[in-house]
C-alpha cells in the first residue's frame, strides 16, 4: 500500500528553486536539490555533471549534509534550472536515497500534482543492499507494498 498523502514542504521547494535560479550555470550545474534534516535545517546542493557519471544534486546534498553534521534527512526535493520546476529523482538516486534514508520523503510532481511520497513508494520491491552483506541481520519489509 502506498503511504497516505503527506503535506508538501513548500519552503523546501523554494530553497531548491532559489539555488536553481541563482547558482546553476551552464552545463556543469543544471539541477538543485534541498533536503530537510531531522533537526529542521535545510541543506542545498547542485549537481556536478560529468560524462563519467558526476553526481546528481540529491547525492551532493547527502555529502553536504554530512559535512554539516546532518546525517538524518526527512525530506528531499530536486528542482531543474531554466524554470523546469520539481524533477523526480533518477533511478540511481532513488536507490542511494533508499539505502541511506529508508524513511525519506521525496517531493515529486508539478503544479497541483505536487505531492510528498515515501522513497519506498518510488522504488517498490527494490534490492536492499544491507540485506545481502555477509553480516546482515534479516530486516522486516519497509513497506507492506
Ligand atoms: Zn540522480
């Protein structure tokens, strides 16, 4: 079952949109992301595009958050430059976000379809890396999906 609807953190969207408007330049930085840490702080970042697989903005935010001592993120959103609005995370980011923060909420959609969903709703029946390590304890399913 998908998680019930949750409020949309518009302040977080605006933080990402502001970074996208003011800090994204040319081909290297085209996406901004903002995350709400458990303690309420907002951490922002932009992607570092490179043909070898430079990190998306969401992954930069994970590192920036850790650099500020914020290891628990509650909600994340990405916004594209050139007024593209909220952009859903790519497949790689969904997997990383799920592995780092299994209870994370993600803002997706646009206009009156903006909504907050669980990362588990964006990645149903996914591979759980931690469950396949030699010393892993079996974990309960995160979603009754
Ligand atoms: Zn990505």
